[in-house]
């Protein structure tokens, strides 16, 4: 027997098993009045999916269609939905660290402030730490700082 959703004029909503789609609607469990069948939820149709991940959002002005208001609004809504989803389901939260540098040697693997602070702990100099991280990324002996301001 399938389960269907029903709603009553008094505001009560409930699910119940009925013999078939053509079966008459059951009475309200609260007031006894006739109810009406509610449309099935999107999950029944296979449309339930988590919102787009934060990593899918555009990372540049060009990615936002040069600041087009509608594009910005679209992405802001998608990211708000993702944040709300992650607050309800923390197991799906993406790990995000603040980025100190993302160009040059750090293009493929950005330099996070956490890594920069760990490298600067010994030298007490962020510039030296950034240069060290850049050398580690490139594998060569160049001294490109790569620390984006």
C-alpha cells in the first residue's frame, strides 16, 4: 500500500497508507473533516540533491559575468542555500581556509594563512616563510615570494 500526504483546512498535515491512488481521502485525525491529497515531495521525483558546493562558485570578476547583478544574485542565493545546508548537515561541510596567495607557484595549491603561520613560526618573518613555501611548491631554488596582498 502506498503512502500519501494529506492536508486539512484546519492546518493539519499527515501521511497515511491507502489502498491506491483512487481511494477516497481519509478524514482529518484532528478534526475529522475531509482532507485533500498534497502533491508528492520533490524527493519522490528524484530531484532531491544537496545545493552546489562552495568550490563551484566563480572565483573571479569575469566568472561573475563582469559583475552582472543577476549573476551575482544567482550565486549569492546558491551559496546561501549551501551554507544553510551545511549548518544542518555539518558532515557535508567543505573545509575552507583563508588564502594568503593563489598566483604563480601557488596557482595549483594555494598558500593558506595557516601554512604561512606555521612556516613563519621559526623565522618570525612572513616574507621569508612565503618564499620558502614558493620554493617548496616549485621544487626549484627560486625566491619568488608569491605572497599576495
